[in-house]
């Protein structure tokens, strides 16, 4: 997608395959997280250093959150929940570093929500069996079957658009603000973009940091709730 507030094409591979900002920033985030995971877990000491302390606290927090939300019997989902939290969190705050958040692209948020949807259905089927799984769509009364099916299909849609809408909304507001401040600087005859350098800082803290981390937490929490409900 080119122009407007959407991600633009960065490169074009042989065969006419376009690689957008979303893909390149996602690759970069994966590379950074991969390198961090490698070096942070390369060597663990009995007396932990600062980096090892950070890693241990992060992992312990994720496992505690999973235990409190899903129950001790579902601790196996902690790695997936942690991956969602960390990846979405880093993707959301990437705007602080001048990058376009991958989660401001609906393709990314839908991909994440579809993965969660597949996990919900798989674990629901595995936990309740075929009979129990399909019986759940007939509760509390069989006449609600169409509504239950629609509700189940609506979950990944709501997950995707909730995350996408909040992040892309921040991107649009910040882009409009920068354009307005640039125009104001020109109107006042200021050659150096002083207004663009200082005024947006507070909004960046809200849209990129606070809202970004909050939305990653909400996505992970809803994922745990949906999986738990399907298995119980």
C-alpha cells in the first residue's frame, strides 16, 4: 500500500513481490529479539548479573501472569503468551525510534489474531473432544447455534481491529501533528523545525509507550481468556 498513512513499498523482489515497511520493520524486530534472546541466555551464572536478573524477572512475571489468569494446569501456554507480549509490545513502541509500527498494518494484527484463533479451536477440541466441542455451540439452548458461531468467528476480528485501530490511530494523529507543526514553523519563518522536535514528545509517550504497552497486554490477556474458556 502506498501513499496516505499506510506502509509504503521499501523494495521489490524478483517476480514483482513488494516488500513493505511492515515486513522490513517486522524482520528488524525479530532480528533484535533473536539477538537479545541469544546473548541474554548464552550463559547463566549462579550469581546473576544485571542482564540475567532482567531476564529472570521478565520470565517469572510472564509465568505468574499466565498462572493467575489461566490456572496452574495451563502453564504450558506461558511461552506463547510471553512471545505475544514482547513482540507486540516492541512493535507498538517502535514509533519512538522513528519506525512505523507493524501493528499499524491490519495484515499483522489479523495474522496474530488468526494464530490465536487456531490455538483456541485446537485446544478446545483437544480438551473437550469432538462431541463436547460441538456441543458447546448448542449451549445454553440449541436455537443459539448461529449466534454462538458468529460470536466465535467475531473474536479474531475484534482482536485484530482493536489492536490495529488503537495503533494506527496514534500513527495518524502524530503524522497530522507533525505536518501541522511543520506548516506552522514555515508560516512563522522558522527555518529549524523546533516545534516538531519538542511539542510531540508528550503525545509520543502516550500513543507509543503507554497505549502501545497497554494494547499488547490487552491482546495477551484476551488470548489467555479465550483459550481458557474454550478448554473449560
